[in-house]
């Protein structure tokens, strides 16, 4: 049992909302029940790794699983390899919005505006096609690092990470097919998971968040193409951050509310906003296995526009390309980009969008850094080893679990007869990073800032 009191100002304000049941809500929070779920990376695994002891699938996504207990993710090398992401299950409902409202076969430009630490971003990346591009943005500077780390481990080449305020995006009109706003909110939906959050909650913070959400949506609306889809979500129960935001959006913009089918099968509650009857979807932890969550979707009015982004010329020095090729999957169709000695590879669509964005946004990562060109050779990048573009025929070294953890800690580990040169470190069939064999010893190239510290 948890020893805390839910704010009565919150429970009183929710009493008329569909699906809200005060007694069930209070019991659920008092129970201390914790739900652990993960979402697998389909570019690295086909099913949930056996070591996680998955109990059952999360029904509204192809990739989510509940675990029977919470393991130590820090000491699971597969976690560091980006084979799965630990994510609260209700948030995975985002997949239904994509599956039902977006043509996922098309090459899309998707913006995830409030993206750190990267739960929804890694999920979106698994849903879109390889010739789509995901721009994933986080305004708070010190949260961009964790976003970059998570997307690097996810391994996809068609992602651009930016660090901008939503207002910076007004420079880019009618560019994106889909914009996801997982808005900063008062966080009441996470009270069961994080009882500490209860103390930070207040009606003032709900009002403050609601005004900020309107500002974010106002700034970002122009960047959506006419005919494009906006997906707005919060982890708050308050109508001021959910249905009233949906009403504000359709009052101030040419936006049409979109309905999702079949969610009630999983006890997700459909709501209608009070003024414009906009559809919204609420998750309550006493009705399903997940935390509090709200999702609403809109289509932007107006005639669809055709892509204006023009192909731009190949940037990397052509003479060097044969040196890059041997590190990459055969027959790849990647474009290279060089920034001083750093070399990046990305699909053509990502490259075109990157060229357009680079003068307008603060880009922190685009595509996969395949390495640094130094003294007439490529020093392979960590991101390459974690990516889905590296050449599977490169020399590799298979480690057992204890040695893999030592590798991830950057502590010494002994390997007899390690061959000379660059080797990909493998644990089971997941690549973890690079070492360089020097004959009688080896150098560990796992990034210092990502090492396991405890
Ligand atoms: N989408 C993330 C995920 O699934 O892992 C969680 C996002 S969290 C709910 C909201 C994010 O919005 C935070 O990373 C926060 O730093 C960011 N944020 C805070 N203030 C913001 C603002 N004024 N504009 C845009 N984003 C903001």
C-alpha cells in the first residue's frame, strides 16, 4: 500500500469525466501496483527476448510486452544494444493513431516535437517506412543527450535529432505529414508510478501547462502540411490539458477531429470535448494495464501540397566513398555527408530534409555517424555498430554475459588471441560497439559517457 493522499482538487475536478471512478482511482493508487512493460525494436529482434520473462503482449501494439517482474535493465547487455525500450504501456496507444490515420507505406516526414527521452520517437521509427524521415526534437538542452543516446541505440539511419524551441519551427511552413506533440503536462497520469509527482501537482501547474500547450500548438501548427495529421497526447487527467486543448485547437485553427476505432475493446474510454465534440481517448489505470494517458488526433484543413524539397548534391568527397562502402551493408543506397573529419550516412530522403533543415534548426544528429576519417582511414563510429546499416560480414568477437558487462563498463577483460584490427563486439546476436585488437592487448571503444557506472 502507498502512503500518500491524492489531491482532492484533482479528484473533484475529474468527477464528471467519462470513465472516471473516484473510488476505483483511489484504490488503484493506494494499491502500490506497478506495471512494467517494454517495446521491442523490430529492426533488431522479432520477438521479446526470453531473458525478460514477458507475461503477455500489450494488445494495442505489435511491439509491446508486459513483464512478470522488473529486471535490472542496467545489467542486460541487450538493453544497451537497443533491442528494446522500457516504456509505459498506455503510451504505446500512439501506434493506433499511426496505424489508423496515416498511410505508413508512403515516404513520410514526421516531426516528434517534445521527444526526450525518446519513448514515442523510437516507437514512431519502428512504424514508418525506411524511406520516411523522422525529425525528433527536444527543447531542453540537457535532455537532448538522452534522446540522442536512445535513438543511436535504436540504430536507425532515417532520424534527425534537433534541439529547438517550438517557435523555431515556424520557419518551416507546411513541411511535415505528421506532427506528434507529446506535451509537457502536470503529470497526474504518472501518480501511480511515481508518488513523488503528487507533491509537485497543483491547480496552478495545470493552468500553467494548459497555457504552454496552447503556445506549443500555435507555434507548431504552420509546420504541418494541409491534409497532415496532428497527434496530441499528455499524461495528465485534467480536462484543461486535454479536451479543452482539443476545443481550443479547433476554435483557433482549421483542424478536423479524427476518430479512432476499436479502442473500447481494450477499455480505453472515448471522450468528446465540451464545445466541438472532438474525439479524445483516455486510459485509466484501473481499467487497463497502463498509466493515465490522453490522446487526440486532427487533420489539418486545406489542399494537400506537393513536396518542395529538391534533391541536393552528394556532399562527401567522392574519392573517399569506396573506403566507406566496406563498412556498410552491400548494395546500400545511402548518401554520405562529411562534417570536417566526421562521416555520416543516411537514406536519400533524410539527406534532402537534412539539407533543408540545417540552415533553420539546431541539428544534433542526422543519420548514422559511420566514423571519423583520419590519417587516410575510417575510424568506425559507435553509432555504426548499433545501426542497421553496418556490414554484417565485418570481423566480430562474441562475448559471454560477464565479459559483455565488463565491456559496457569499460573495465578490463581478457581475450586470448584477439585478432588485430577493428572488431564488433557481439553479445548473443546483438552488436554492442567496437574494440581494436592490438595483438597482445585490445582497446575498448565503448563511449565513456554511456558506460555502466554502478
Ligand atoms: N515524448 C517523450 C517520450 O515518449 O519519451 C516524453 C515527452 S515529455 C511528456 C514532454 C517533453 O516536452 C519533455 O522532454 C520536456 O523537456 C519537453 N518540453 C518542456 N517544455 C517544453 C516547451 N515549452 N516546448 C516543447 N517541449 C517542451
